[in-house]
C-alpha cells in the first residue's frame, strides 16, 4: 500500500528536481534529464530520478510504520 502512496510523491520530487537541473541547461549526467513539450509547456523529466524518488519515499514510509 505504501508503494502506491509513494508514486505521486516520487513524481513531485522528480518534477521539481528535474525542472531545477534541466532549466539550467544540464542533462544531469546519469539522471538523463530531458525536455518534453506538452501542448505549449516545457516539462523536464527523468526516469532514473523518478524511480529513485519513489524508492526514497517508499523507504521513508516503511520506516514510519
């Protein structure tokens, strides 16, 4: 159950961190941050950062049990 709660938190973490790193012109090395244009908006995203954020949120939630 905690894993499903951790997915939106990992998405928020990824969105904020990828926006900060990607908007400065960096790809983030192993994070592989890329820019996707959705309608008229630029969205920065990174799948490795998303999985790390979900794992981090899930771990914190598991520690709070």
